[in-house]
C-alpha cells in the first residue's frame, strides 16, 4: 500500500542537472514555499498546507535514505496541529498567540533539547540505519524541531534557528541529489530572513491575519 502511494510521487517530472526530479519534489517545493510565505504573514492557512508539505517530503526523504528527516515529518504533523491550535487559543486567556521574544529559560530548554536529541538521533542512525550522513541528518532534525516549536509559540528568534538549519540543508540535499529540494531551502532561507524582520516588527503588537 505504501509503495503504491509513493510510486506516482517518485515519477520524474523533469531532469535537473542530469538528475530526474520527481513530482513529489515539485509538490514539496510548491507547498513548502507557500507555507513559509504564509508563516511570515502569520496566516493560519500555513498549518494545513504545512501538514500536506511534510507528508510529501516525508515520502521523498524515506526513499532517499534520510531516515531522521523522514521520521521528523511525522512529528511535524503533530507540531503543525499543535501550532494551529496555539495560534488561535495559545495566548493568555485562550486568546490568539502573539509574537514575543524567547526567554532565557526557554533558550536553556531549547539548547538542552538540541544537544540531547542530536545525540540520541545520531546514535539511532549509526546503529540501526544505513544513513550516509548521520550527524548532519541528526543535527538538522534537532534544529528543525526546535524551530518548529518556536514557530508554534510565535517566538521571534525561532527564525534564527530556521536560518541555521537552512544553511546546512542546502548543501545536504544537493549532496543527496535532491536539487529542487536544495533550491527550495535556498528560497526558505530568503523567506526566513524576511520572516525574522517581519516578526521583530510585530513584537508586542499581537497581529494575527485572519484565515
């Protein structure tokens, strides 16, 4: 059943740099870019589109042997659902969440989570999988999880985590010959810089664009 679901997405849409680019990658590019643009605008539709995007990318990563990234997409589905709820009801008195700065305590938990999750995932990847890039797969997974949590809570500094992750993802996906996905993360990088500027401008204002 899973193979039947994945197979059409792996069909080549076109060839890029001598390497076939699948329909799954094309759809992942489109939904991913749209999702990040909507996050920059604080638009609620980023969450359902984000869920579609991570499902598509999860199938691609599974086929490419990026096991930590593939498993990460399952967590992303849960985080997207949580973020959707938090943006509507996560503020004081179950009001809409507002953009705010990351506290020192939150940074401490984020740093501890990054170190711990990177170590655990690296151990899992080197012990039970055939991953050819276990450290980079693990560390980008850990950073992405932290960034997604920060995005769910509208922490302005979460954009810095996304920028850091994108700087690693761009060459990593090119190394795996996922050239369109690598290009997508270059677009993500530009959008993250725009998102950082926009959210910093929103600090304390609590604006939420209606869906």
